[in-house]
C-alpha cells in the first residue's frame, strides 16, 4: 500500500504541473474547451484516487473544484481571469493537503478552501438559477459534446476478490468511467458465497456497462491502470455514436456476445507484429502492456509488449552515475598499470573497457538530462502571479527550451532563474503608463532562450524594460564604498557590480524582490555549478542575463597537465589549441603576452604562480582557452593526455580556492585539481 501511495504522490505532482499549464493556456484562450475538459478530468482523477489512497482532504477539496469546472465544461458560462487565478491559488493549497497525516492546520485549510470554492460556484452559478433550468426541463448535462463525436463501448469489469488489499475501491473506478460520458451500468453478484462464508475483506461484485464517450480507448484503459493485475477487464467497441438509450441495439449486442465462442477485441485483425497468447484470468500481467487485458480461457490478440518509456526514481539515476564515475576511476588505474606492463592482450582489454566506459558515461548522461521545458510552467506561473500583483501586462516568449541539462543542475538553477525573472518584472518592466510615454508597447516582454554551445548550455533571460543605467550604478557603488571616485571601469565591469552583496539600484524596496539581496546569491549558485553569468543592457531598451553552464557536474572530458610535481585538469570544452613555447617567447612587460600564430595572447604561467621554488623549464606548453570571446594562454610544464575526470568536491584545505572546481583521483591514487578557467583568468589577469 505504501508503494502505491508514493506513486500517487508522484502522479499528483505531475497533475499539478498539467493543471497549471492548462490554466495558463486558458488565460490567453478562454474558449479552449479541450483544456477545460483536461482540467476537469485531472481533478476527477485526483478526487477518486486521493480517496482511494487515503488522501481524504485532497479528495474533498478537489471534489468542489471539479464541481466548479463542471460549469465551464458544460458551457453554462465562459471561464474568466478571476477563476483562473483562484484555481492557481487552490493548487498551491492542494500541495499542502498532499498528506495522509493531516494536522489541525490542514483541516482548517481544507475547510477554508471548500468554503471559498462553494462561494465562487454560488457567485458564478446561483442555485436558484440551477433550479430554474431544471424546472424548465433543461438538463444539466455531464457532457455537451456532440453525440456524433462519441463512441459507445461495452466494458466488463471483474475485480479479483483480493482487490481491496492494495487500497482500491472499485466504486471509484466506476465513478471515474461515469465522468467520461453517459453510462448504463449493471451490477452482478455471481461470485457471492453463502452468508456464512462471506469475508468482508473480499470483493464479490462485478460490473458490466455501456459507456458513450468522446474519449479514446487509451483513456478508458487508464481508468484501470492501477488494477490491471487485480481484475479481468474487457473493453469492446459497440457502435459509433451514442446508442445508450437504444435498448434494441444494446440487447442484440448482449445476445450476440453470449452466443460467441470467444470475445472479440477492439482490434480483431492480427497483424504481422502481433502474437496470440492463451492467458487464464489469474495471469493478467500481460494486460499492463496490451490494449486488451486477458480473459479466462479465451484467445486474445495482443500486440508485442513494447514500452517506450518507464519511470525511474531519480536516486537510482544518481546511483548509476556514481557507479559509472567509479568505473572511470578504475579504468584510469588500469590504463596506468597497462602502460607499465606492456602486454598486448592487456592493452586490448584496456582499450575495450575504455570504449565501453565512454559509452556507459554517455548513456548515463542521456538518462540524467531533462529539458528546460520541464520547468517552464514555473516561469509562466510566476509571471502570471506577479503581473497581477504589480498590475503590469507581461508576455513570456520562449525559444529552445527543448535544450537538455543535468537534472541536478536544473534543480539548482530554478531559484536563480526565478529570481532574475522576478527582478525583471519588479524593476525592469515599466508600468503601462511609463511604457506608453516612451512609445513602447503597453505589454512588456520577457524572453527566455536556451541553446547548446559545445559541452555547455547557454540560457538568456532578457526583458524590454528600462535597462540598467551605468552612471547610476557607478554613483551607487561609490556611495557604498565599492569603488573610489577616481577608479575607471568599463561598462561591463560596472554592470558586474550589481552582483556585489547588498547592491541594489531599485528606488523602492518591495515585497517582490526584497531588500537588495539576491543577485550575489544568484552569481554564487551559478559559480558553484562551474558556470558563469554575464549582464548586457541598454537604457530604455533591454537588460539581458546570460548564463553559461556545463551539461554535467560529475564527469567531464579534460586535458591532464603537469606543473612541477602537481597535476591539473583543464576542461576540454574551454580549449581551443595547444602550443609548445619556450621562455624567450613569454614576454614579461607591462602585460604578460605570448605571440601565438601572429596574435598577442595574454597568458598565465602556472609554474610561476604555483611552484615558486622549482626552476621553470625552458620549454613549456601554452593551452589556449576561450574567455569572453578572446583567447587566453594557460602555460603548463607538460601536457600528458586526454583525460575523463570524475569530479569530487574539494576538502577543507582547498575549499576557499574557487579557481578549482573540484579534484579527480588518478589511477595511481594522486589528485589532479580541475581548473575553472574563467575563475583563474579573472583572478590572475
């Protein structure tokens, strides 16, 4: 039972996201009845499943919300912005009610939500209006879909007598079917034993019903998704259209069904990719993969059991990544042993394992990557809520949100992105009156773009608001003592000052974006992910925040180098080219530069910085890396080889050294520090 309850919690969280997506869609298209039907169906499913698995408060509140949306589903009136905002707030409340051990606070919240929902229903559709319509003979239809768009199905539902053991109440399933369309239901007690042998913990009831609905057969099967291994379920198409009230056709169908030697499934033709399997009623596991569940002593045509996707616990993905990381570390040690022994067979095995290890790594990456689209609903929800609070009309434009990132990065990235959007709405986008006075569109725009650039993902968040004023930022920085009066900074350097703790150019402190704290935290969180953030802006035109983030935090491709007796890994994604240089080429004048292919490239000699006592070799290597659209040279003593670095967190001694993003254990047990190229260049250039 606990397993089913946890699965239900996960499913409800997906329901919440779907509800928010549908509601935000209705904000711009109030006549989208497909979205209204989907919202109603989700609420109905939550009501039934919530009660089935012991989430009674969630079920009770959702029941009233379902009644609210019946008004719009039956086209009695059109949905409006007030109802959408109310429902979004109700979803926030339902998050709190997703508990099986409610406190007094939960009961009070549920009572408050039910009362508010009932008040809204009465306001939109007073009970006297309902009585008037019923008195005039008008039917409050459950489903106003044109009968010509419906199909009538026959459903036989024979639960296993032990179905109650997993918490299932079959009546909720019947109720859910009833919500999908018009039903004609018959109840049977063929398996009921003598009264003396009745066990109240067992189910002896079965049902046969006709359902007229516009839903697909997959939707009908979804009703029984949690009981497919605890029941015999048959679904058969009877006729196109709604024939629920045609007793002659229904009777003929039942008579023909009794006379048939076997049950005819929805798709009776067996194609080349189907198989015929004899399955007794007890062996119903195949029904999980089939469009038609098994029936006792009947031959059923089943398509090949193929599953396009499965749901896997994220902890299992993390464990898989850790195991792949350990495999790569062991592979590195094997390579070192192989290089010392020089045995042909060992070299072949080492190469084969290296190839398999890389494939496993890529596979692990693919499994842990999820699209940014998965969190887009949070952005839309925030903009919707703040637009109402701040009385600003703002439109969200997205591009490239199918771009994928490591799930761990996305989890850490959500708050920084939301904070930037919050700042854009509060301080960036002007009021409607200000925008009109500036000859701008009265509706502001926030744009989110994402793309993959090499082994990094670039995310841009921009608004068409007031922009940043460099002079104002400079004055604020001087008043806070961040820079002196005489200090000259470029525009980019001035913009970077907004990331300093406590810095804010807002004239007013608001509840939305706080008291000047936040952007420093945004930068710190991005840097913790080995990423970077940059601001570009033009007054009265735009402000753009550009995030650059690695695809993964745990494993990277790098270049293993040596400086003195120490080893360093430079990420391959930052490397442009490698040059051999000698001491005569390394100019130490006003600015350290080295001439590479005719270009003057600034450099950092890591030997001079990290190995003061040891003499610098005459010949070294300049690893040219990219930094803000230009090249920068990292000079090392030796370039060893390409290297897959499994990144481990730094210990206490090196924790304050932000020029290193972690450490990797080599095959011989030594540590190789992983260099954050952006940080080391910013610190030493």
